[in-house]
């Protein structure tokens, strides 16, 4: 199951554990709780609610004055939510790391300046980190938002450290390649012939 859907699914169940709500309330509460770190559109909310209802995890509870259906969590939904809180998030449940994949591919594609890719990413990540630090300084002490914000800051700091490591590894590889003897095409052919004869 798609990781983003899983996060929305359990996020909505957690909000409904507090009290019944309709889709627009759920969207607003989800964004307020996560500090809008993962904005939702109403379509995602209602699609997820339809799946949760299909799975017996929520029930419609009638409409409000604006004819919007309010949903309540079921006993099965509460049990599913409790299981989710009890289980750790594993690496297999996290989204793919696009940056790691991008760099792994960049080193194999001729003509890509991998060092430039790393430096450009590092500048962007440092800029994100500065913005997150500013948000932290200006936050109003809301614990749920603070936890999300700190997670994002720590991830950005770790990414900067990893990019520094990538630059060091690229420099080491460049030195190793420069110091190894370059074979001419004829030498390479002779070497292959000699290996084939042995």
C-alpha cells in the first residue's frame, strides 16, 4: 500500500478518535496538527474516508447544517489505529529516497557533473534547514507541530552530513581514477587477449 495513503489513513483515524468530523474539518485538523507539513486536498480526504468506510473502520453519522456527512471511528477502526501506534515504522514502509536514487544514477550516466548535482542539492537543503530553524524560533510552542518540525530539521541536518560524505567520496574516487595508469586501446585489447589465452 502506498506510504502517503497509509499516513493519511491513520492520520484521519487518529483525528476521528477524538470526535466525529466531516471531511473539511478533518483536512483542517490534519494540517493544523502537522503544521501544514503535508498539505491535503479535500479529494484525498474523501477518497480515504470512502476506503475507511468500505473497510468498516469508520461510519457516517448523519449530516451537519451544511449537508456535510460527519464520520465516526468504529471499534474496528480504533483497534486498527491502536495496532498502528504499537508498531514501529520500518524502512520498508517509508517512501523511496529519491535523492539517493538520483545520485546513484548520476554516477553511472556519462556527462553528468555529479559534484555539481551534490552541491546544488546541498545549497537547497541548507536553505530548507535555515527556513525550518526560523519556523522553530517563531513557533508558538504547539507540541504536535514542534515534533513534526524537529523531525524535518533533523532529517535536513542528516541530509547535509550525507551530502558532505558524498562530496568526500567523489573527491576520493577522482583521485583514485587520476592516479591509476591509463591504458591505451591497444594495451586494453592485448590485456583481454592475454586473459583469454590463459
